[in-house]
């Protein structure tokens, strides 16, 4: 069995073998990227868990809008070279259009792109910022938090640790649950199940985290209704 953690890695491994089982925890968009025929019936030698339930990306934008009044433009930092992120970008684009908000696509493909994107955002001053997390963007997550803090830009992430580092909010699947489910899937395959017949598991638990210290530093008053919905509030 091969355990992989990124969409580009799965695509590479699937080219190398059609027989060795491949399991990925936290797959971004397995159907959209063609990794599986469907979540219920993967149909090949690949299965695992997916971190994106329908409307997860849109939910991040909706929560950000509720927390930050008068949002006009939202910059989205994302790795456009990772095909697994395309679905999240499309979902954010559709949600922004429904909300009457302009999105600014801030694409990164290699580490040196971050400095250029920071310069663009410093000039254009978006109302808020969303980071789509993957194996390129997350290692630079604390740099994004530092930039957003210095420029006083409210930020939304999909990993709680970036809120603990000073980001405003995060909303996403419970990663620990996703890895536990992936372990159960791996165990089934090692006991004889075929990956083609093992459904990919969607997340059932989500974490919503708010950093009140950051909100106060930005001059924001988080609505009580949002605070009540949060799984964790950092004060």
C-alpha cells in the first residue's frame, strides 16, 4: 500500500502503478480531478478520505462576510498548479457572485511567488483574505498571517493552527477525524478489500475557530451569533 498526502503525488503514483492500493487522507477534489469515478465507487486502485464536503469553501466566505461588515473585495491565495484546488476556487467564485463580492485571485505556484502576491495585495488592499490550504501554501501560512496582521486585513483559513498564530478565523474538516477514517480504510484494504469498492469518506465533523484578540486588533466586533457557533474562541 502507498499512503500519499497531496493530489499531485496521487496523480504521479497512479501513473506508476495500477495495482498497488493507494490511500490518501484529506483529498481535495478526487472526483473533479479524475482520481475516482465517484466517492461511493472509486473504481480503481485509489481511495481514502476527502476534506471537502459540498459548500465547505463557500461556507468560509459566508462566515467571513458575517464577521467583517462592508466587505467589497476578497483576495484568495491559492496554489493554481494543484488541480485539487480548482473546485474550491470555483465554489468561492460562485458564492462571491451570489453575495455581490469581488474576488481577487492571487495565484502561487512556487515558493518565490508569495513575495509578489504580498506586494500585489499591499497595493490593492482587499477587504479580506482567504487562504486555500495545500502542501505549498500551508508551509507559508504563518507568513500569510504576519502579512495580514501588519496590513490589518481580516483573514480566513482552513486550519485552526493559523488562527492560533494570529489569523482571524478558520473553518474546515476535522483533520484528526479524517486521518482516523483513512486508517480504517487502510485496514480494510490490508484485510482484503479492493480500493475500487471502498467508498471515499466525506467529513462529518468541522471546526470553526475565531481569534477574538485578532478581531479586537482589527477593530471588529464579532456578532454573538457567530461566537455561539464557534467550536473554539481564542481570547
